[in-house]
C-alpha cells in the first residue's frame, strides 16, 4: 500500500520534510545548497537533493543530466575536508604493476588511470627490474616549502631584511616560532630573493608524514608575524608569493628541490633487456641521449629530461590520495642511462628533486586511497619513525617512474610504441 505523504508545515524540522520540499526551499533561496549536509544530517540525501537542483537548472536551459554515480560512497570522509558542492564521484580504474623488487622488498604499485598501456608498460618495467636483482631508491633531501612575498619601503630595506634573516641567531628565533606550530614542522632553512623592494622568502621545513602545505602555511604565518616585530614597516603582500613554487613549472624546484628529492637506480642485465624489453643496451643508451637529453635540451625543457615520468607520478598520486595538481613539479625527472659491465648491462637512474607526497592529510584518509597506501605498507603516520612512510612513498613513486622509463624507452627503441597503443587503446 502506498504510504500517505506526511503533511508538513513551517514547524516541521527540515530533516523530516520531503526531498521536494527541501528542493523548493533551496530554489526559493531560503536554504543555501552548501548547507544541505549540515541541515539534513544525511550526506547522501544532501547529495541527492543537490543533484535534483542541478537537474532542474539544466532542464531550464534545455539540457539533461547524464548519469553520474553517487550512491554507496562515504561522504562523511569528504564533507568539510576534500570537496564542496558534491554531486557524486568519478570512478577511475586502478591497475597494479609489479611486484617490483625495491630496496629488498616486493612492491605492488597501484595506478589509477584511464590511459590504456600505461599499467601494462610499467608492469613490464617492474619485471625487468626485479629479474635483474631489483632497484634501490634513496631520499637525498626532504623539505616542503612556502615562499611568501613581503614588501619593504625600499630595496635597501629589503636587502637589510635578507641580511637579518641570514644571521644565525635571527634564524634560530624565527625557527623557534615556526617549529612551535606543529609537532612535525622543523624549519630547515630560509632562502631570500630580492626584486626591487619586494622580498621573496622561501621557508623550507620537514613535515613528518604529511605532504606539508598546510603545515608550511601555518609555520610561515607565525614566522612572518615574528619577523614583522623586527621590521614593523614590512607589508605581507601574500603568504604565497609563487617563490614556493606550488603547482607551476619553475627552475626553483628543479634546482633546489621541494618535498622529497629522490634518486632511484638499477642495473638491468643485458639478457633481460633483450628478453623482457625486446631491445639492446646500446639502443637504450643511444635513445636516452638523443631523446631525453638532447631532445629535451632542444625543447628548452625545465625538469623534463625523461620520457613520461608524469604518467606514473599522476597515476600513483590519484590512487593514493595525493594532490594530483602537484604532478607539475613532482614529475621533474632526469633519466640517465649508461652501459655498464663492459657494455653488457644497462645502468639506469631517475633523479627526481621535487616529489610532493604524504601519507596523512589531503585525500589519503579516503577509504579507496587509504587501501592503496595500505597495499604499499605506508598507510597513515609512521609510528616508529615519523616521516618515514611519506619518504617511502616518494621512493616508490621514483621507482615506478624508473620502471615506466625503461618500458617506454624500450618500446620506442624497438619501434613497438604505436602498435601496442593501437592494440590496448583502441579496443571497442
Ligand atoms: P598538509 O600539511 O599535508 O596539508 P594536514 O595539515 O592536512 O596536511 O595534515 C597533517 C596533520 O596530521 C597535522 O594536523 C599533523 O599534526 C597530523 N599528523 C599526525 N601524525 C603525523 C605525522 N606522522 N606526520 C605529519 N603529520 C601528522
């Protein structure tokens, strides 16, 4: 029997009113759509009503809304943290590449992508690495940065500020304020650049297992307040003055590093180059010089001395809840290939100065992303050695890139690239 619709009036609490009534309130401007979650206390219902609103707005302009999944998602892990005005989610397939023997452990790489061939190709690279005895990765520097812009009355005063910050006792005081903002923030150094009467102050700090942007912002704000006591005329133009540099190409990150600076290396046996990668050591080394070194130099590249680091970086970033926009600098990579063992084997290394990753914060707590971190044994904060999980993740990203470089370069050297893409990208 059809349940009779309950009559409601002005006094009926909003959660007890029907979807149609709530939608009407939103349309009349009596309830802002962003308040739906808080008002109804039911996240999925809030999403459903927001979709009804969108559908009705689209219909007004003569359009339909195509199906976008929205059910069976834990919106409580998103609300107030990861996304606003939520109307559903975009499912992205996750493939696994490996295992790859990295630093003596078997690693299974989760990769979220819709680019056919990418996982298969990386998997082939992992195999070549593992059967050759594995890869080694090491973090050489670790520090996230924030580079605010401050304005002084004159260039002379800007220079005084720079000299003041470079005095060890002043740095120590700034550091003490900076470090007081988090258990994990530890200011490493400050680099100052002057442009006219502007000063750009790049704070670099370790951030434990967090990628660290929020942590850096908090610490930088406190440090600037302290510096302002010594320089009362200093005007803080912006907490970020693009001297950080976040999510934009820059020589700064390439040269100075940002996040984790990592190097990964491996020796691939000559017979493995032939049996797994279907090419020769000589062809790989030659192609690396012509393409990744000379070709990128001719293109005036900054940090792009590689074949496709961004492919692997982004796929792992999406799978593990990183900020995918940081692939801009995180994909900086120099791939080196050299013949070794009298030319019989291939030495390969990937040098990546600015991998920005965390295992806490951002989207890392979301159930699917957290499952992918767990697959890598780097979920959450490292209890015994804070910061080690994030470093390990950076090493995995660099090693994944090395596997990807091996396989794509081999496909290009052997002339297989177009054929495999036609097979794996064009399936109906
Ligand atoms: P981000 O700085 O990357 O934007 P958040 O500030 O959102 O990240 O997340 C870091 C939060 O996690 C902080 O509140 C910090 O105190 C907490 N936290 C807990 N354990 C750790 C850890 N091992 N390393 C870093 N942060 C941690």
